[in-house]
């Protein structure tokens, strides 16, 4: 089973891990340790990149009407293209006649 961990989850995990590192530095009084600060900085950068790309690639909010309509239009065009391709394959394979092909094609264009 192939499961992908979303970037948002990785970003949140890194933010929490960074806070834990800072708390451990505070408890151990290790604020002078440069290695820990480099780890904190590295975690912050990676978390910021993950959270940025997770937000950039997320689906539009349903309240955003323009984005929602744009996505629906793209989905409809993709579906229509795939339907037309299937229709062309059926016609090329001899499953339907030219009259049936033109009739169905007109229905898809509407």
C-alpha cells in the first residue's frame, strides 16, 4: 500500500519538533550551543518550505467562488476530452457507425 504523507503534516511536525528543541535548550541551559541552533534553524527552514508548498498546492476553499468555478470548468473539459477520446476509439474500432458517432459527438459538444 502506497501512502503519502502530506507536506502539511511534515511541516507541522517540524515546527513542533523545533519547539521541543528550544524547550530542551531552556531546561538544559544550552542556549550557547551552536549545533542546537543550527538544527533549530534547519528545522524552521524545512518547515516553512513544507508549509508553503502545502498551501500552494491545496485545493481552493469552497467559499472562493471564482476558483471553484475555474476548477469545475477544468474538470468538465478534462472529462469531455476523455469522453471524446473514448468515442473516437469506439468509432475507429467499428463499434459504432458514423451517424451514431456524429450524434454522440454533438451531445458532447453541448
